[in-house]
């Protein structure tokens, strides 16, 4: 390249190749993976100016990293530039080698179809960012990410629809791209969200990717601060999986930095083993009997509740979603905890009991149905396995005839324990067991309390980094409340709602009613409950 500011595309590509810069096209975005100090401000400026030409040269579809060069050679089964191929082509003509095929889990199958139907498929992407302070060895991090996918097969697995259902294809390990993006400080959050929002091609690639972001200042990029962002489709990861994933990544990074083998015991099982176990578990007579007994205990004529909406119901697959953040004060959280201890209940059951009465007041339904996330890690073989083992357990609470908050908490506690007994039963199976009335499950309401410690990444020579969620567009249900304890004694609340159904003011009003109702019920838990229409009234 005669000068970094040259507008000649071939000169730019030759210079990028000389500096070992590798380019990736993902969803119309141009990512790059480069050695430390390979990119300067002038070269980045040239790449920005020639971005449309680069995208045109590299092709309109997503590709693994390609060497930046003017004379690429087509790879087997693809058109466009050459790709890194570490394995033989798969049966479908692409350049991934399939090591094993297994049935997808019930949860994966459901999420696969939802992803293909949704206008906002990124809502099923689990994305989180980690701020890394200190000297980072990018090459070691790249190697660690590759070793991580070698150990955790779910991170190199894709899904394929076949005549006999959705199947998992476990792919051969290959280098994991780690593009590096330098952005202005004010654009960092937007850049992270845009990158994380790029949908996965579930039938063509593993649903896992990583990127490093740097902020650009007056003196250039800050080499002692990086934002590592990881994105994984929810069909391959749950909340429990994040800490084992970060622990493995830290061990492989330490190995890459020190040259010593990673001190990790072999995994006793893989995620595909869980999927096979699930099939056998659902076929057991005792599992079918447990489901029948659950349904038989419900009041006759139980049907889904229906919340009042601001607009007529439309398919959830087209809903952009909305979010609302709130923090419950420490004194209210302490009062919940103290009351829970006095009733031999959990704080979750107390929070949920008040929420149940609020929903009863809004819907007028004699039974309140909602769902909660359960870890489903009852088998120690899967403790350190990355995968989506968590289930959405259905909670159906009969509220007709309940006299006091004490009685309501007792009832929600019993229903919660019953749901935990069903935690290995996929929600789709639970809904099918409930019968025709729940076939379309028109009201999807979720209530979770996440009492696990925040996941932390501890890389050698770098300050510990807490994983922070990247909240993406889209609504997973009608109404989702997610509680998270804070070190200050407060309780954080994230509300995700279907914006096509509810106005933000409506949801904020429900939250205000809930907090006043909870305080009122805790003050007199043995008093008669307020009438449904008065729930939350002062």
C-alpha cells in the first residue's frame, strides 16, 4: 500500500494481508481480527472509507475469517473468498466437518422454530460483556476461545431441521475468530448492542461468537482496557452455564500465557448426553404419573388467565419488546426476608405471592398461571457442562377463596415445590399435558428471582471482570419480571414486556401498584386480602 489513505481497494487488501489482519463479514458488518498494534488510525480510516467496497469484495453472506488479499480462491461448497478450513466438508457441502448428530432437546427444538419465525430473533441471544483492565494477550485469548469450544461441544454445535425433527450437529473444532473493533467511547454501548444483535444462522454455523472492543481517545486506542463481548444462542446456553464457561476460558488463557497445560478435569458428560437422557426421562412411567397427578389436583375448568391489554393481541414473533428497570429499597427487601423466615418460606415465594394477587386483580381469573426458570441441574454429571438444561416450570396458583396473605404465601410455596419436582419436564410437555385450553397458552407471564452470584472472568494478569448482560430488542413473552439481589441489600428488577400489547405507562403503573400492595400485605399478613379490584390500592 503506497499510503494508508489510498483509495485503491487492492492496495488496502495487500496491506491488511501483510499485517496479518483477517476480515469477517457478519450480517452486513465488517469485523476484523488483528495482532496487537497491527492497526493504526490511518489504516482504520481507510477501512472505514472503503467499507462498502470491502463488503462487496468479500461477499454479502456471513463467512468465517478470510485472509485479506486481492486474489482469493473459492473454498469447497462456497462462492466468494477463501475460508479457513480445518476439517473435511460436511454432508451438506459446506466446509464444516460433522463429528456427531443427535436429537435436539425439547427446548432447543422450540427455540429453533421461534428463532426462524421471529422478526427479532436476537431476543433469544444470550449476550454479555466483560470489561478487561490490564495488559491483555490477544493471541492467548484467541487460543483460549478455541480451546474452550474444543472442551464444550455445545459451543461448536448447530441445528438442522430434518424429516424426523430438529437435530444437533456437533462440529469439529476450529479456530474461533476474535475480531477487534475500535470505537469512540460514546459509541461503545451502541456498537456492542449492534454486534450482539446480529442473528445466528443456526443451520449453518455454531451459535457462539466473540469480539473485542476498544475505545479510541485523543492519543489512540486504550490498550489496557478491552470490552470482551460473548454472544451465544439461548438454544445452547443457560444462566448456570456462564460461570463454568468463564472458568474454562480462564484456565485455557492461563495455559496459553504460561505454556503449561490447563488444569481441568475431563467432563463426565456432554450436552448431547443430556438430550438423550431427557428422552428416556420423559418415557418413564413415574414421570407420566407425576404429570397426571399435577393436572388432577387443579380446580375443574382451569384455563389460562388473560391480562388486559392496551391493544389487540398480535403474534408475539413481531414484537420489538420494551424494558423497564426498577430497584426495590433495602428496607422492603429486608421485610420480605424476615417474613419469609417466619413462615418457613423463601423470599421468592413471598415476592411471587404478592405478584400473583396483583395478576389476579388485573385479570379477574380464579387461577393465576405464570412460569419461572429452574436450573434443572439435578444430575452432577452436568454441573460443569455448557448447554441449555434450564426449563420454564409452569406455576398455576388457585387464588379463589384465599383469605389472607399468610395463606397465599403457603399456597405459592406449595405450588413452587411442585414445580421444582417437575423441573426436568420441558414447558412444551407441561403445556400439552394441561390440554386443549392451554394449547395456545395466550398469556405468557414469567417471574424469576436470580439468586446466583454474578459470573466473573479471572484472566491471568487482568483484573477480575463481572459479566454484564447485554439487553437486546424483542419480547420473549407478554410480561417478564426478573429480580436480582444487590450487594447493597436492595433488589433490582428488570421488566421486559410486549410493546405491541402494553404501553410503558401501563407497565409502570402495575409496578407501582405491586410495590404498594407488597408493603400493605407485609404489614398485615393475617388480615383479609384486599378485593381483586383493589389490589395495590392505598
